[in-house]
C-alpha cells in the first residue's frame, strides 16, 4: 500500500465528488431516520438503579472520572472546581 492510499484509507480526509454527493442525496430522498423505541418507566428505574450501583463503586467512579477529566483536558475545558479556584478534593475523588 502506498502512502497516498494509506492516507485515504477508509475515506478519511477525502471529499466526495459533486456527482457522488448528488447520487447519495437522491438515494436518501423520501427515507426517514429510524424511530427509537420508547423506554418504559420500569426500564428507566432498572437503568437508574444499575447506574447508582455502579457509581457507588470507588474503582468505577475513579475510572470514569479520570476519563472525563482527560477528555476535558484534551478539549481544554475547565471544570467547575478549576473555574471557581477550589482545589480541595473530596474523599470520593481520591
């Protein structure tokens, strides 16, 4: 595989031609996006309980919090604590 082919592998960084864009547009005309199935109250309660249980686990909380912080750092978004100047950590953050 040459460098040129590898750069465009999977269509990354490639733009569709005007002709291709028109063909795709015609193919999608009249089609609607699939509708999502409604979630019942019972399902919502089960999901809620499941998430509450997960967040009580310190390992899960730390892993998810770290991933969120990492994502914020990549986007250079300050957390509420950083904006307000609060630096102390709660016992669940340690």
